[in-house]
C-alpha cells in the first residue's frame, strides 16, 4: 500500500490487490493490470505514412499506454480508490479536480510503486521489473524536460542580456561626441 496526497492535501491509500484490479477491469475491460506486458488490444494503428506500403505494426503493451495516457492512469487510480471515495463522499469528478501538479505526480508514483510491490509479492519479478522501469522512466523524463527548460531559459536570458550593436543606422547613436578640450582649434 502506498499513501499519497492530492493537490488539496487529502491523503489516499492506494493498494493494488485482486479487488482493485477487478474494479479497474470492470470499468475498463481492455485494461487488465495483471497483463501490463501484453499487447494492448485497444490500441489503434496510426495511419501509415505510405498507405500503399504500410510498415508492419504491433500494438504496444498496456504498460506503454499507461505510461503515455496520464488520464487513463488517473482513472485507474480512481477505480482503485473507489471504496475510499465512497466513504469520504467524494465523486470521481471531484477527485479528478484534485489531481494536478504535485498531486498527480504523487498519485502516479504511488500507482507504479504499489504495482511493483504487488508483482514482487506475487513472485512475478518480470512484471515488477516493468513497474520499476516505469518509475525510472518517469524520473528520467522529468529530469530531461527540466534540463531542456533550463537550457532554453539560459539561452533566452543570454540573448536578451547581449549589449546592443554599437553600429546603428539613422539619427540614434551610442557614440558620445568628443569633449571640447580635445577638439583642435582650426588653423587660420
């Protein structure tokens, strides 16, 4: 079981077990958390670049869909937490409104972390490894995005802090006239 806080500071106890997996599957028949390594039957093939010669295509595993579709994972979390939501008189829509920013990040970490724990306790180290990879991948994506934003911000700051070009056109000039003491007097 993993505990996380949503954006309003409410604590939720996320526990993946057979009951919660059944709730997810009842709500999303094509999402079976016990088979995250299998090809996703709900995946839709993207249009090929060349319709006359389409490349071979296989649906990605459910794990990939869960990694890319944050809304789907949040809906799965909501299904897992359904008994708690009912006990607290919180509707799914109210829960979704509390899942942004840090709350969503906390929920995703709890989901993948508890899925990892579930598979480890089940003796499925192969599936546990997938969940660990997801946690690591999410951390790497966040780090890479943060680095890219920092580099962009540094580049933008450097570009705006460059001194203007000393050579200008027109009436404006950054060159000051010489002082009268250094100006020679014309010869008669």
